[in-house]
C-alpha cells in the first residue's frame, strides 16, 4: 500500500464502543478501495503456495460485493458529512447543556438528507447544504465524497440506502440520545441560572481512564515503556513543569532531578516488570497444565471403565433389573459413548441416553438402559443403515463425535443415587 500510495495507510482501530470508528474504517476502504484489492492480490501471490486464506478471500469478495460497497459508502458519507463536523463542534464547547440548538440543527439536517439523498450522491454538491453546520468541505471530506461518487453508477440502491440510514440515525438521535433537549424536555425547561450552576461535560473523554490513555499512548508511541508513560502522565496531571519552574530554581535541584531520573533508568524497572509478568504467565501455564493433566486422567479412567464394561454387557431385561446403581451407571455410560460415535445426522433424530441428572430414580435408569440396549441390538442387526455416508464434499454432515455436552458424563460423585 505504501509503495502504491506513497505513504503508510493505518487502518482505524474499529471498536463497538469507540464513537465513529466504523465510519473511519469505511472512509479508509472507500478511499483506497482499488489499493486494498491489489494488496490482497499481492499477499496471495507472495506465498510459497499461491492462494487466499478464508479470511482473505472473504475480505476480497466483500470489496467486490455491491451490497457491501453500498453500506460502506453510506457509512463513509455519514462520517465525513455528519459525525466529524458534529464532534468538531462538540469539542469546542465545554458544557453539554448549551448544545440543545445544535442538536436540533442536526435533526433538521438529517431530515433534509433523508428527503433528498442526492445532496450527497448527486453531481452538484453544495457546500452549505451537504455538511452539518454548513461550514463547507474540508480536504478529507471532499476526497471521501469524490471517492464515493466513483461508485454511484454501479450502486443503484445507494440513494435508498442513504435515505434509510439517515432516517434511522435521525430517529435514534432525537428520541434516545437527545430526548432531554427537546422543547419542553428536562434540559430545555432549565432557567439560565440553573444552566450556569450545573455542569455536564460535552464529551465522555474524562471517563476514558488511565487504561484508555495507555492504549492511545501505545498507538502513538509503540516503543514507550509503562514507566515512561506513567512519568509523563503524572507530570501533566500534577502541573510538574510549573512546579519546577517556580520551586526548583537552584542548579542543585535540577542536578538532583537528573541524577534521580538516571538512577531509575539504570534500575531496570521495566525489565523487572516484564520478568514479573513472565513469572505470572509461567505460573498460569503451570496451573493450566496441571488442571489438564487431571482432566486427562479422568478421561483415561473413564475410557478404561467403558472398555472394561464393553466386555460384560447386560443385554436382557433380567440382567438389567438385577444391576446395582454403580454397574447401572457404567452400562449407561457405555451405550451413551457408543451413540455419540454415530453420524451426526443420525444422532440429531434418534433418542439417546439422557443426562444422569435427568434420571433421578433408579427405575428411570433401568428403563433408559433397556431402551439403549434395544437401540444397540437394532444397530448390530442393521449395521448397514448406520455406515458413514459417501462424502459429497461437505464434511460438516458427518462426525465421529457427538455433541460437546455429551462428551463427558456426569461424575458419580454428584449422583444422588450413588
């Protein structure tokens, strides 16, 4: 991409909880659509075995799909003409309570686009009508709109999609996100004195928190250590520069700061932090491996029990009725395991041995075992009915394993009858 465009194109960090991130991603794809396709083709041809992975092929097909391109163009237009101007205006105002008139202006603007999508998609673009606030296009917004216009001839449903999307955005914004600002609403009815006494931040940036700041810091400075980030963050929060300027006027104070900073750098704080993290990770791996070893022991014991049970199956009603609870459970486990090995298409329609928790009484287990034996004998006499089907290229229709919840039978230690 950098070779073809002349500069690096960072893909936006898309997140469901980050305002406008999907719109930024749509803008990037629409702006560099052909370059994304060429990039994928380059990736395909650069492999030892030429070809796409499933994800790469899905992405390529999406880039060539008219419906997907229509959605991307709508998101790109909305971000360039509504979201970006909206947030630019909001960031200029510290208090939320004074934004009521602007919110109403946004609703009216969206209504105008809903009635006439050509304001965005037509050939004659009017600066004062096409963007929220009427301040005209900035360079990026104009580039996005021009990029969308290249697709309009191949996207017959673009205008309808724009109208539907904008109408939905207008309804959501007016009825859910700014309901208090409507005429007669809680905020609209406040007096000027009450407005000046109350304070609500215009953005949620204050709630980003230290973790969010660290994420943004890593985006800007990937190699920055946590120690350095904390030092810079604390300096900004505590007005340390002003303190140094007015309090540490002597050279000895400056020398002390420099000496202390170098001692901290030489102490290897970041290395110690990484070592602690590595030790914690190693402990977690060790615990997980021990847990897995215990689970494997249980699986081995279960397999051995089932194998032993298979050598002494009880296939008559008289034998079944004389079983104690422990042997009854073993017989049920065996038949359950055998039924899980049948083709999935058969498992989905046949009756099977239920969970032990669903058979609370011994009589119920005896009854279920008799049914399982009947099914077992039927399979033995009609084996050809349950042979694996000839492969048609769709391996999803056949599996030697049953549903995941049936893989391990409930432990006897939790059995009320044991």
